[in-house]
């Protein structure tokens, strides 16, 4: 049926006129996402609202989110509501921050912590631009990244997605990232606003913090990025701030974000936030994601009984429409890949960028006796540590990317002309294969666990006689939905790992041969008791799909290590300023009080800014 020529159209008529033509139901639905499926909701703090339980038999028939079933962009995180009669398209949201997270093949870039370690804003801009290019190709409008929360504590599970414990380092890098993404005509979403510095009970924990500390430390990066890079969207966090949910917090969303900082985009909730949709709209939380029927019904009833003024919806709709008009889904009338990009060539170019970025952000923590760079190709290498053969390229959760491949360190060393000890390689390869075969496959939310192999002193002595050097890879996995733990095998090294580093160093040093320790991790671990043993320590972070090649580039000197720590390694966990107040305070799981000050350099093993080179 043809449209009435008098019907306002987005982009041709004023936004105000388009809004005035909407029905109340259209207004509400445009402010609530369309993904109605149940999801893995974050664990709420004990005293907060709980969603109803998942219906019996639900997971047996689960087909993924609505975006997947609609076929718009398979694997996208969410889709907005379209109003065709008014020319309002649906727009597509997808996760980041280390690459586009959809079901199609995209580039897995290094962790944003590694990018921050480069201190190279031009490089970070180019990574953001590359991600924006892939968004444009696949038809994604808004990237749910970057995360710029402060690394308040080394145990936060999502630290690998964040940038620094220093808000100005985070701001410098995030502003460059946002500008890069948005240079391609797609939008970025800075998150999680604000004070979402842990995963434990993130859905309701009450962060109690003095206003001066909140502004000076936990809002500073957000303020600078809003003012310097003008992100299209901001995501409110799950938690409370001083007793009020961030998504219902007028002080944060209206007084500060819009009133003081001049933000002109729209605010969306984090996915499946449990708070009151009426209070969210009133506070200036424009869009509720990914959207539920209950939210729609609640808002319509509140409009009818007068608890919610329609003028509030109209105000929020103006913010949303302003951004929709910038999106590719509006500009390109729903077509994707408007520039006719060649996918394979684009992915090859981006892989090269991922490799060079990963190498540049690695941090050399120690290099005694010129152990690095390695002397020459052709050397025989005792390659120890499961991470040498099953290298972690990224963390779990919304930061995982459907990559085409991942380069392991052992394969890259062989390609570079080095010869890993065949017997050692065979044992690790079989151990990893068997360990993975009895567990679920790797997925967005799950990484199979592989234990470390134990080696006797006599076995290590034989390796030392038969090889020219030893490389040991220590690794840790982390991700969204849970924090790390003060246990062996997580923040602390296991007895097997400590013995491996100590005994291998002793065996190789007796033969006058070097030992290099690689840290394939997203955030710090305690190294105090082992850092004296190896000759060199290289922090490789989670380096993305080109991990093995990037590590090898640094080991061999093709790329000089240039990274500077964006967060400290502490002498002991007790030296972490927030140690006594993480993830909660005073025995109350509903409250975390920010009582800490700043890290003391003399209590750090490696302070912020530390990093050697060749």
C-alpha cells in the first residue's frame, strides 16, 4: 500500500514532526529493543530484583537471539524497532571491543589492554577504523565498545576488555578508538557508565563512592571521550552508584552526561538490566536493550495512568532519531557493503594490522644478559607451557570474535626457522588434544581447561643438554560474567608452574643457556616469587588471531618491544589499594565501598609505565 504523501518521513521531515505522528505504542517500541528471547542474565546481588526463572524446557527449544532468527545480521547482540511508515529503519547492535562479534568471520584484534600499552593513538585509530570497516561490510550500525571502566582491581574478569588503571591513558586510547570506528560512518558505544569495575554481582551491587573520587577517577575517562570523540552512544551499567541504579540515575545520565559534558547521542542499558523501565526513561536512559515485552507493557501502562509523561518519551526519541539518521541502515536504505569491499582482501589487510599492533603492545618486563632478541634462526628450543601450543588469543564473553584462524606460538616459531623439541611438542600436543576432547567445545562463554604438564628435574636437564634455549609460556583466561580468584591457577601460580619456571631455569643456566618466560594473560598475576629465575620476561597479553606470529616477531627482534604497562603488577595482592574492598565491603555482598587511594610505586613489582626495549 502506498504511503500517504502527507505522512512525515525521517530525514525529510523534522524529527519532532515524525515523533508527533507516532502512536504511543510506536514510541514505546522504538525505545525498547526487539530481542525478546531469554538470555544468560548476570547474577544479581542478593538484595536486588530477580527476573522470573527461565521457563521449563526453554533451553531445549532455544534458537539464539532474535537478530539471529530474523537473519538481519546473524549473531548480532540486538536490533531496534523499525517504523516503516515513517521511514524509521531498524538498526543493528553488535559486540566488540577486540573485533566485531557476529556469527560471520571477522578479525580478532589484540585485547584493548594491549592496545593501550602501545600508547600509540594513531595505531589504535587504525584498529578502530578497521573494525568499523567490517561493521559497514556486514551491516552493523553500532559497536558496543570500547569498554573504558577503570582497572580498579587485577581480579576483574573483564580487565582484558578495558584499557588502564589510569583514566587519562584510558581516555587517550579510547578517544582514538572511537574516532577510528566512527570515521567509517558507523557508531561506537562507550561503556559501562559508570563504576562497573567488577563482574561479581555486577547486576545490582551498590558502588558507594565519594563524588570527588567518582568524578576524578571513575568518570574522567568517560568525560574526556565524550568531549573529545563524541561517541554516538553510551551504555549505562548494571550496578547502583550511591544507592541508585546507573540506568535510573538522573545525576549521571542527565545532569553530568548531557548537562555538563554536552553528550548529544543516546543512552542504552546494558543487556537484560533488571531495573524499572519507567524510572530509566525518566532519568534519560533512552533505549532499553535488548528489549522485553514486560518493559513495553510497563511503559504503556505508566503512560495511561499518568506515571510517565509522554514528553519524557518524546525527549528520548529525539536522542534516538538523531543517531538513527547517521546510521548506515538509514543512509544506505538497508543495503550492506556500500563500497563494494572485497571480504578476503579486507580480512588479510586487517590481519596484518592485528599482527603489527599485537607486537607493538607487548611489554618487556625483564631482559638480563641480552637474552632477547633471539640470536638466530635454526636454534633448538625447549618449548614448555601449554600456552606455547594452545595460545590464548582473547578472552571469553562479549569480547570473543568468530575468527578464521588463530596462530599458535609453536607453529609460528617453526615458520620462523626455529626447531622446537619434537618429543616435548608431541607430549603437549597429545595432552591438549585429549583434554579438549572430553570437554565442551570452545565457545563465546566457555574455554576448555587444560592442565599444565609436570616435568622432572632430570627431564629438564636432558632438554637443557639437547636444546639451545628454553621458552616457557604461562597463561590465564578470563572474561565477562565472573571475576578472577585469589587461588593457585588464577592470580597465584600453581606449584607445578612455580617448579617448572624454577627447575627449567636452573637446568638451562647450568648449561649457560637462556630461559624466556612469556605471559599470555589478560591482566596481572603474582610473579614476585618467580621473576628472578628467567633471563627475560615478555608480557604478550591476549594478542589476537595473529598471536604466534606477533610473539615471534618480538622474540626475534623483527619488532622492538615498545609496550608500557597501563596497569601495575603488585608485589603482593595485599598491596592492591582496593584489596580489602573487592568485590564487596564489610561482609555485605550488596555493597562495595571505594575506600582506596592510589597505588604506591614502591609496592609494585612493575609500575604503570614500565617497559623495556632492545
